[in-house]
């Protein structure tokens, strides 16, 4: 009975891993299609979009840890998901891009408006 339950859990875990791979792939495709790449996009809108993708990525990474713990019970090695690293890099580059916009805007405005203290 225990052996049957153990095997059922293992099969379910392997199926969950396949579903997880599809979810990661779908997020990458969605990021490529709906990411903050439009020229007419306002920086704050872009940051909001990036934050939404970041939340989804955090959820996936949490789920990945759960899957890895389960797979480790059966001594099944799962290589790191390359697409997660790609998603992270795209998000980081996007954040840097839009944060540079805000930094540049401040850099330009401070000499005009005065010190940072006068802005607060």
C-alpha cells in the first residue's frame, strides 16, 4: 500500500514538473510578446508591467523549490530551468533600462530645481 502511494506521488511529481516547464515557457513567451518594449510606453507603465512579471517569476521560483524538494526525495536530479534565468535577465535589463530613465530625469532636474532636499 505504501509503495503504491509512493509511486503515485512520484508520478504526480513528474507530471507537475512537466506542467511547470510549460508554465515557465509560457511566461517567457508572454514576456517576449507583452513586455515593456513599446516606444510609446510611459516609464511608470513599463515599471508596472515589469513588476507584474516579477511577481509571476517569484511564484514560479517558489514552485520550483517545492518541486525540487519533492524530486530530491526520490533522488531525481532536475537541472536548473534555463528559461527562468532568461526571464530573470530580461526583467533585470528592463528594470535597469527604466530605472536609468528615472535616474537621468533626476540628474537633469536637480540642477534646475535645486538640491535633493528641496525636492522632498
